[in-house]
C-alpha cells in the first residue's frame, strides 16, 4: 500500500508547532504501521475510494 496525493489537494499543511510540509512529498511512499498494530486499512475499501472518490479530484 502506497500513499497517493491528488493534484487538487492542499499543497502544504501546517503541523502542530508551526512546521510546514508538502503533502506532495508523501506521494508514492509506502504506508507503514507499528508492528503491534492490529488495525489496517481494508484493501477493498481503499480500492473503492481510489475508484469512486480519488478519481474525481
């Protein structure tokens, strides 16, 4: 699973403490999870969102 950032998304965001980052820099990076985490995104739901929502942006 990789992060996808739509072209229309906000180019920059502000983190707590006033730090700035560009969302576009996350595009293509793999998702990472704590090894102890038991919850993960459902690939079926991600596919639906990519097809029905992400494609519109």
